[in-house]
C-alpha cells in the first residue's frame, strides 16, 4: 500500500456539499477518495498540457525560429478571416437579419434605465450594447 500523508483542507460550503453528495451517492467511498480523484484529474490535465506543449507547440515554435518568414502575422490572419466571413454572408440565403420582439426591446430599455440609475448612463449603455451585439452575431449563426 502506498504511504499516505494526512492533510487538513478547507473547502467552500458549495464544494463541501458537493463532496458530501458524492460520498452519499456512493460514487466515492470517502471524502479522501473525492479529493484523490480531483488531484488525479489535475495531474492528468497537467500531463496532457505538457504533452501538447512538447509535441505540438514546441515543434511549431522551433520551425518559426528557424524560418521567421514562415509565420503569418496575426493582423493578416484576421483580415483573411474577415474577408472570408464577409464573402460567405454575401451568398444568397446566408445573410440573415435579427429582429426583436417588442418585449425584448422593453427588456433592453428597462435594463438601461436600471443600470443608468444605479451605475450611471455610460455603464448602462455598455450592457444593452453588448446584448445587442450578441444578438446581431446570431445573424451568421448557421455558418458558424
């Protein structure tokens, strides 16, 4: 049997309830089993990340160091993706519009009013603008 070290740990109330639920359900035999499973999962994730870095990232890095002209600057990649996206949206049947139900418009207005009253109009404009941008991004959803 492997040697063990006794530890005392502190968990948030939510995590403690989760540990208790795993033990109560029989998925784990004890609190120690839950913690051990979590540590094993972290070890496996770390090992996977190390493997990815060593086997995939490092060879690309080395190739770019050996031939810097091989690399494509990020703005060039972004411009290529933007052009491809714009071209796809121009195809018949691809471009879509986003429309709002009257209730959604009222929700956006209420959100603006609430935030403006509690945090100021500049901050208030940001939230509905973000929601609007997310809704508009759905116009190209079938092509994602």
